[in-house]
C-alpha cells in the first residue's frame, strides 16, 4: 500500500533529537537505532525522557528538532496523523481507549496503513477476551483487557514498528505474562519494537538492547549479552 | 372539544408552533453541540449563520430565480464553505486557548455578519414565499395543519436523526466521537484530525444554514433573525448537556413543546420558561440532562 514498507535494514534511526514542551527542553540530543525485527527498551527513572522519546517520534510534543528516519525515510517534518502511514503503531501509557466507542469500534478505528496487518480472527485468536467483550464499551473492560485492546488496535493496521509505553503498568502478573508471550510472538513475526518499561524483569528477556536515559540523554547502551555484567550498575542507576 | 378547559384547536396549534420552534432549536443546538464537542469552540456566530442561510435562499430566489428546493441544498453548501474558510483562517489559531477566546471571536464575527446584512438590506424583513408544493393545509379534525409547517418538523427530524445516525453508527462518526475524547491519540492512530475539525465546523454551520432556509417562508428574512433565536438555543444546549448529540435533539424538541404549552396555559411565562428550566437544571444537574459530568 505504501512504499514505506519496502524493506530497509534499519527500521528506526534517531539522530540528535531535541524536544520541547513550551519553554522546557526535555530531550537533549537522543541518538539511537533499531534494526528491523529488533526489540529495544528505553530504561530510566521517571522524568528521564523515555515516554517523551516515543511522543517525539510521533510529533506529539510541542517542538522537536534533529533527525528521525523511519524505514530509511526522514519523517521529522511530517504531521502526527501521517506518521502511522510509515508503519508506526503507538500504544500509549494511558492506553487511550475511547469511552464512547465499543471494543470492536475501538479495534476498527485506525485506518489500515499497509498490507500484512492481522485479521480480526488472528487478533481474537491472540486475545480471546476481546472477542467475548467486543460489544462492551471500551472503558468497561478491565485494565488488562484495555491493554490488550490498545495492542490489538495497532496490530490490525499493518504497522511494523511498535512504540509501546509502559504496557505492563498496573497489571496483574498473569496479564503481564500474557503480554510477554504476545511480544515474543510479535518478534517472531518480524515486528520492530521500542518499549518504555519500568518492569525490568518483564523487559530484560525480551529486548535485544537497552538504552538507559537520564535527564533527556542516553547515558548507556547495553546489549542483551552484556546485561548480566551491568546489573549492579543498572539497579543503582534506575533505583530498582 | 376541550382538553383541560382549553379548546383542542388552540392547544393543537400552540403545540404545533412549539414543535416547529423545537425543530429549529434541535437543528441549531445539534450544530452547536457537534462544533463544541470536537472544536471546543462555543460558536456564537451560529445565529448569524442561520440568518445567512435564509438570506442566501432569498437572494438566490430574487436575484437568480433559484427555487426553494435547490436553495435547501445550495445555501447550506455556500454558508458551510464560508464556515470552512473561517475555521481554516481564524478558529484554528484558538484551539489551544481558553473557550472564552473562541466565544469572543465568533461573537465578533456574528456582529460583523449582521452588520453587513443590515447595511445591505436594512432591518425590515424580506418575505420568502412558501414553495408551491407545500402551500395550503390539512384539516386534522381537531386543528388545521399548514402543510409547510408539517414539512419543517419532518425535515428537521430527518436531518437531526440522520446526523445522529452518522455520528453514532458510521466510521466517520466513530472518528468524530474518538476525536472529541482524545484528538492527539486519534492523530497518532493515523487519522487526519485537522481535516476532521474543518469538516465538522463546516457541517455544523451548514446545519444552521439549512435551518435558516427552512425558516425563510415562515419568518421574515431579516439580519436579526438569528440573534433573536440564538440565546434560547444556547439555553437549550446547556439544558441538554454540552457536547451531547441526542441530548441536543431531544431537549430542543422537548423545550419547544414546553414553550408551546406554556403559551396556552400561562402566556406571560412563555418567553422565559426555557431560562427557568435552564436555571433549575444548572442547579440540580450542572452537566445538563444528557451530559456527562
């Protein structure tokens, strides 16, 4: 459907990204790259700029500068509503399920941006609860079901780069386990995933690489293989 | 035949007048509710846009010989297009500011529009003939029903419920409802919200113009016809609940009927009954009868 999906080995490359909310300078030159099919995490304390990085990619901040390449194309000047067409699916921290829409209306809301999105049958196969609750208002779902709906909503569109913001926050362990299985399945299907995650035990076995942020800057990049040696430093830095 | 000591013909005719007024309240408050829901703008120019709809129909007939049925389509498109222009050039700059700025801007625009029409056509009303097809009336036994007035009610109900259906049951409506709740997230999902906002304002304005064309044959077409009505319509929106679509429709029709009944049983109160109800609703249920707190 769009040339954005011609394969490019680098799905996301960010160079010297600065972001501002009004007069506040939040991100101070973020650099990162994510290859197709990789899963990375953004780690850091509250206020370190992790969620703002995801929002900056989408243009949901007041002002941004630098370079954001998605699938080999520069998108920094694109308006927010065009970003989905580059194959980006965003699951925000607050889930953003629309109260005035039913579960299925929420699911069907985003336009399909590319071929290869999951069919409704596949989605209901992955999240059976949503099938049972498909006529319920979106906000009558439990927290876990809302999170599944927020994930399912972007999987239907054909998005191949997923930006997931704190998807395990406030959820029961059994739901967190289910989301871990979903991420593993998505990795097998060659999705590229950028996760902001507080739950390090959830993220550690899933991610190929970890970026640690502090005061709007990346202070460390830790490949999964080096994680065991860096655990003490990480615990100290993140305060977990 | 009498009902509660009132001749049925009098009661029926006043209820009909109430229903007709209620039809105008419903269309106009529906437009206001849609605009407020997505744009967060209290569109004070709505009355002037209703007046412009009537004037476009009158000018189309007197200058170009365009008949009522064509005007019913053309006037909303012309005035709606003007609305689109206003949204693109002015209102767009105010979305991030307090409601008050939008209200002040649209109030100023309403005064300018009214001033221009007063300058061109004066304040004495222009008459617009009832279309030939809808002339005459029907004797219902207990009252005489002018066909055009019956048409107003039918056309208004069709437009109101058509709009309700579009918003509640279609994909475009789902975009509108979602955009009303969280426009940033809707944009992040790939929907062109700025275009949706422009369409919404244009449609809301077109609804006002449609009501203006409907009103042209029953009221005098004059530059102040909108400002006389708009205050009552704002009261209707407050009673129904800001941003509630079905609330705007049902409250508009209901208050029109209550006004009609008041005119029969306590004529002195008919001009203020809507405002009395508004005060009571604000005290008891500040979010309005159909609004969400």
